[in-house]
C-alpha cells in the first residue's frame, strides 16, 4: 500500500484529495495540518517524515492571504518557501516523491495569451514572490518532484463562490471586477490531476487549471445563473476596487505539459462549477 503524506489537509485541496482517495484500498493517507506538523521547522519535519516513511508528500499547506502577505511577508516566506524546502529535504532523505502546489501569481499578468510552463515568471506581489521562492526550493532540494500551478481555486471551504452566494442573499446587485481574467478551478479537478501524476515518473512543472477562461464578473454571473438567482452583477474595473496587493490582469494558464507528456485534460470551467454547485 502506498503512503501519501498530505500537509494542509483541512484546506480546500487537502479535503478534495481525501475525497479522491476515499474509496482507494491501495493508498493510505497520512493527514497533517499545522497542529500536527509545523512545516516551517526543519527538525520537526525531518523527524515526522522519517517516522511516517511516506512514498509521496503532497504539500497543500500555504499562506494564501494575498493582501495580508504584503505586510506579513516574513510569515509568507516561512510557510510558502521554507516549508516546501523542509518537505523537499525530507522527501529526498527518505526517497519520497514531492508534489508541491503553486500559483498563477508567479506571472506578471501582462500576457495576451495563456501562459505555458516555459514562459518567464515575474511575480508582482509578495504572495507571488514567496510562492516562486517555494518552487525554487523544491527544484533545488527535492530529487523527484512535481510542481503544479493552479488558479482561482474553489472547493470545500472558504472561497469566492461562497462569498458571492452569501452577498446575493442581501444584495440586489454585486460589484465584481471585470478586467482580471483567469480560470476558475475546482479543487476536485485539481485533486484528480494530482492523482493522475503521482503514480508516474512524469516529473517537472505543470499547469493545472480547468479549461477556458473568464473574468471574475463573468464567473459570478455563471454562478448566479446556475443557482437561478436574479442578483445582478455590476462590472467594475480593478481601479474601482483597490487592494493592498496587485493582482495579475491576465493569468490564464495553459496545461501545456499535461498535453505534451500525456493525454490528460481538465474539465471546462463551466462544467466544473456546475458539478460543484449541483
């Protein structure tokens, strides 16, 4: 039986991975969250991983508060860079594979066509910089690794979809940014892709998002349409909704490596959000 150590098991992706493997008799999940394993402490990580002896480490733990990371950058680096370094060192020490989840924020958002894995990275904010540092730590210290970049993730937990549905309960109109483009991605879809990659020796950097793209306002309209809600969406600009961190204007990812090295395809974003809401 394969043993998979999951960090951040209570987050949206951690829960989706548990759901994906729930019926498997061939995989044993070792679930950890911050209370069980402090990934920022190298000695504790080494001790834990040596004791657990996993075949694979899937790192779903991350500092994902994009705006807060601008003023809390030390913590963001600890969790998003030092954590992956520690897990990668432990993976190499025990012969485990390392699966690390990254983000579209490693790009600057100035492109006019979807980013592929071979495009130059240029993060603009603290969050993207710390996540890129984490990618580089994995590259440097893990012997066998997969880095999978995703975007606009939603699943079982706090997310954009639930926020919009909550706002619709008390508002006839919601104001949503219409000049930022990306791909809403279901945590279940990402978990399936991770489950597809793990048994393979197809190592490297991958993009993992649903197919297609839209703006946040388009996404909100699709959510309301599928739920049969009459709430209107007021399309606004990024300038009308200032935030501490700069968001990429265009961060659509193409799952180019998955297409080049196999025949794996994600669901279209509209099909995935329908499945989630159903």
